[in-house]
C-alpha cells in the first residue's frame, strides 16, 4: 500500500515517517521509502550519514531510463521521449512490484540496514544551485508520480513517501497517488492551517487524510487539535527522549522507543491497513488519466509535439490487467 506523510516545515513529518518506516521494517514487512521532500532529510532520519545521504542516486537523474523501462511494449507509447510524469500505464507497460528486482531499483534504490529489519530508499534528488531560477522542484518529484502510476502493490507491502512541506504537493497529481495520507500537525494555528489547506484541496478527489498530532505536551494541546481538526485527528505523538537522541546524532535501538509512542506507530499501521481495504482501482486509474490529460493540454502536447491523450489505454485499470503487462523476474530468480 502507498502511504504519504505531509505537514508544514518543522512539524516533524520526516521524523514520524522515518519512525513509521522503521516500525514496519521491524515487523518484517517489505518497505520502500521515498524521499520526495525538497530538503532530503529522510536518509539521515533512517541512520545514514550526511555524506551517505548526499551520495544517494537521484530519481530525476535516471528519469530517461526509468521511462524506457516502464514503457515496455506498450504500443500506445512510441518512445520514452514521449512520456511525461503523468503518463499512465496500459497493456504492455512494465509494472513495478514492492518485492522484486528490476533495473529501476538497481539504479536508484539503496538498501538501508536498520537495527530491526531493512528498507530500500529512493530519493528524488536535492534541489541544486543549478536549478535555481531555471527548474521547478515538481519536475524532480515527477519521477515519483510516474513510479506510483506504475506500481502494483499488495497488502502488507508498503511504499512510504516523505512529501515536500506544506501544500506544494498539489502542484501535480501526486497527492492522489496514495491509499492514505498522514498529515503531521503541531498544536498551533500554523500547524492546523496546513491541514485545512490539504483537506480542502483533497476533498474533491477522495483523498483519505488522517491527522497525527506532534509535539503535544498536555491536555490543552490535545484539546486544541480536537477542536480544530475534529474527527480527522487519529492520534498524537508525545514527547520523546528517543527522538531527541536521534536528532543529536545517536542511533538508539527502536526497542528503546517509549511504549506509548511505539503504540502510536502501530496505530498508524492499522489505519493504513484499513485504508488498503477501501482502495478503488477504477478511481485510482481514472485520476491518473485525468491529470495526464490536464498536463497534456496545459503544456506537454506543445513540448512533446503530439497529442498525449492518445497514450491512454481506455480499457486498462491498474490491478485488473496486472498480467497484461511485462513482468520482471522476482527477487532471487535466475535466468
């Protein structure tokens, strides 16, 4: 299942997403972690040094080969150059699985061994000085949108994405690509203002949104969040000496996390599992096509030089035609 963490800068969304990833890995579940934040802090939150995090391969830098791989034998897509970030899959496209080996993961994913379990990490790539005044950061996260459009995931398999801060996610259709979005909110007016923006933007697209209160220090903070967020408030994460040690550069074992906060992580997992049971493959595919048509009409047709609406396989629903795509060998398979 596909999970996103969002929130304003400084809310603790990266810390909580990393803790959730660690918790899933500790239970033996396969996890792919995706750093789609402009600040690229998920790697260090998972235990990488700054140097190791800086050396992670960038999805954006590998976008041409990612497109070529996903295109597969889809007859509606003549070349990788004619693919954009929203290009939907069709019969003949290659679909990604959480548990497999493929050229995309080989080039872009890096395994991270945790004290309990392990994960694979993908990173969009940092916004560099060369990008300033030239590129939009959403061009970098376009690779994530393309991957999610082609991802065929199952129950008890997780892709967890640390999204860019604030409401910037709405500059593309990426916000619709998840089974559940956790919005991390501090008990402040600024904290809940991001929630209101996200709630209002997401409402028309059926985005499942649950709020996780963070830095909640007492009953007044909890009452504030309940008053401002209402039924969307799922749970709250309290003060954590474990997190403070992590932020100071230590690597405390996950089993040392406070029991109450570990219980919050399990509550997030249970909510994610419930969201998976409510997923609608038809709506997911329809939304991918909707944003593809919007991008095609607004800029991409002119850039690519063709009508990109012709790439839409009208009879294809992701998940229903899984065996119609090209399938790579599973992990451990030999030619």
